[in-house]
């Protein structure tokens, strides 16, 4: 097979006097990704005689938007029946840290596994709060961590709730002190919104793609509101944006013709608004009816109910558009198509 040249992104050069390992290819790939491959090289990593200051008019992270998600997969290891803990933290609209690790002890219940995972996530949140404080962006108030287990949330708030936690190690009760000090707060979220299912469980394709889009790991699946779409448009229509991304967004009909990218206009993006897509998918006969249905809360995209007709929907997100379960329009559609089951008929 010959000598090894590349391994996990590392370039390996084998010579008679030894083996040299570098990340030159990785660096070139990064420059190519951000459109800086043809830039002039610099001798030093910083400008000579440049001084730093706190208020340099640069865009800083907003500490108020720090939040996390915690999840566990109970007894997922067949060898020792230990659970897997995972947490994901976002700052603004993007993921900043994530972790997936097998727990050190075996949990006796799903609540205990979630409790241990929540404590691990709380420790990560405290570290992130200290990092933001060092950057002069101290977090005010408690950091929200979303959990889909209500028993775990109760265990962190009620010190007399001993039935399920009297045997849990003392180190895992650290989260109770953080909740009491209002540095951390656990809030319930639906399983449909639990981003940490990706690093803990084996998911079906549709759900995995949806969570991947929410995590920002894919250029597809964005939802952009009207108030942000102009800024988003300027940022994403630069030379670094590839044709396949524009196709996945739905603004060009095919990947084959690069000339279509030169004909992009505002109307191309207006056709990707939720109200327009609903007419295309036969959810409504005309645009006015679609706008009314959205504003009245009859439509959801994935697990979220959308009330803004100006939401931009990509090709991938079209598969997740459906009626809200409690919508009367949904009930009438099922009755008309003779698909109303006994349970829905009773409600």
C-alpha cells in the first residue's frame, strides 16, 4: 500500500532521518474555506506596534444568550450498563461547546442518569460564565439549562425529595447549590427540542438532519425572520457562498448552471417565505389565506409553532412543515380525506 502520507488531517512525511508530522493541508483547507488562499502571507501573527483595548468596536458575544441542553442515554453501554451524559451550550445562534461522555457510575434509573448529566452540564456552565466574566461580559442572572426530564428538575429544586437520590454520590448534588444560588436554572423542554439527542442516541434520518441544522453543523435548515433577513442576505451572498448552498436554500432551481447565481434577486428569497411555501405545498389556495393561517398559529415547522409569515424556509425544512396538532383546520382536512382516527374524533 505504500508509505503513509495523510492520517486524520495530519500530513506525514517519512524520510531516512525520521518522520515529520504537520498540519499544512489542514491550514490550506481553512484558508480555502474562508476565501483567504490567495492572500499575502504575514511574517508575524499580529500587526507590529498594535495595542489592544477593551472597547475596540468589535462584535462581542452577548452573555445574556448563553444557554445549554443536557441529556443522557440510560444504560446504553452493554458491557457495564453505564449511561452516557451529553451537553451542548450555545451562545447566540451557534454552538460553542459540546460534550458526550460515559458516566463514571451505573445509574439505577433514567432520573438518576439525567441528574448526573445535569450536574456535569452545570459545571460546564459555571466555567463558561467565568470565561465570559474574564472577557468583561459577565452573565447576569441564572444560566438556563434545558432538560426533558421533569423528575430531574424537581430533584434539583426540592431538598426533601429523597426517594430517588439518597444513594447518589455527594459530588453530583453540586447542582443543587448552584440552583439555590440562582446561578443555574433547569427548565423543561420537549424531547422534540432536545439538541443533545444527537451525541447520545441513534436517531432516524429526518430527526438527525433537523437537529443537525439547529446545531449549525449544516448550511441547510435555517429559519430567518424578516427583521434579520437583509443582514443575513448580505452576509451569505458573498463570493465564498457555494452554488450547492444556494440550491439547498431554494433560491436557484438547479446546481448545474452557475449562471443562475448571477440572476439572484430579492424575489428569489421572497419565494422562500413560509406563506409562499404553504401555497406551493397546497396548504392554502392563495397567499392571503396562508398568511392568516400562519398568524393564527395553525402551522408549525419542526416542533416550533411559527407565527411569522416572513420566515425563510429552505428545501430541507419543507419536509417538517405541518399543521399544529390542536388546529381545527387540521381536523377538517383529516375529515375531508377520511383519515380522522377515533382518538382525534373524540377530542
